[in-house]
């Protein structure tokens, strides 16, 4: 479980930050929450980004249990403390099922609608606001691996039967950043090789020339220079160093 931080814009709640909180359950099924850690992290985040306040909590489950109710009640008390910069009086509850049932990650955001005499929750609509380069990964996680399979089929322009699609879904896996980058570079190299072979065939008289295609190839290759390889290497090295730094900070936290 963990805390959710964000801000309010009219009737819209923006959840922009989260952090995990140590949690244990003893033999008697009592929840032991590291409240000191939670208080220190809330204080730290207030210093780093004073515009963000406490929104609620998240919990890795697909149903509301006794543990969830206990933690929700504690966060309701936290929101009464003005120093935690509560976004509103009642916390939001995000339920995340990381087991990837049905090839997708289930997420529900709940809001309390009644607390007397029984606590009742209602599910809230939500959307993701991500940058373009993050969208593909989120599509795979939250909208299912069927989306990724469909994109692969369209990209390869193959006629695939329904049985083959089922097999793809069963055998599909999520790529690591390294594997995905290597795969993308391989596609670029293969496409450039196809262009090179086509140009050579035209020069050798094996294929008729196409002026429209020639202009497109010239415009495409004219966008690059020998300096681009240096910039590309710098970008890859910079991203790798950023990933190492983030990994180290996560381990430290």
C-alpha cells in the first residue's frame, strides 16, 4: 500500500505522485503500518513540491477487505490534519490488481459516498494523462496485451486467424526497456537495408526507377547527418545513466 499525492483543479483531482509505505500483518491479522515513515515522507514531499497535497491511498487488491477499511479510516484521520495539505475532506482509494488477470492490470478509484452506519464506496471515472512515448507501455499494462498483439499484426500486415491470435495472447510477454530498444533498432536497420537494396537494384537495372519513391527516400535520408550518430549515442548513454540513477534512488528509498 502507499499514499497518493496530487492537486485539485475545479472538480478534477490530479493524482501525480505516490510512494509506498511499509506494512505488515501479524498472526492475529492485525495491520501494522509504519506511521513514522509515512509522516516523514509526507513532510519530505511537502518540501519538494508544496503544490501537492494528500489525496488518498492505494492498495494492491481487487476487493475492499477489512484491511482496506482499516487503512482508509486511518487516512481519513490524516486528512483532518491541515499540515498534510489535504486536497479534500475524504481520501480517494485506488485498488490495483497487479496479478494481470485477463492479461491486463485492473485499476479502480473509489470515493466514499456514505459512512453512516455502513461505509459505502462508489467507483470514480478516471483517465491517464501521459506523454506519447509512455503511451505504448501503458496500453499494454492497462488495456491488455490484446492491444499489443493487434498492433503487431497490423505492423506485419499478415492475415491471422482467430486461433493464431489466441496463441499470440498466451505466448505474449512484456519486453524490458533494453529488449524493446534492441528490437526497435533492429527494425530501423532492417528498413534501411531494404532501402539500400532497392536503390542498388535500380542502379543495376534490376528494377525500374520510381521518381516519387526516389524523392521520398531523398527527403527521408536528407534529414540525417554524420553528427546524428553522435547525438544518438549521447541520448542512449544519458537515458542509461538516468535509469541507473532512478534505480539507485528507488533502492535507497
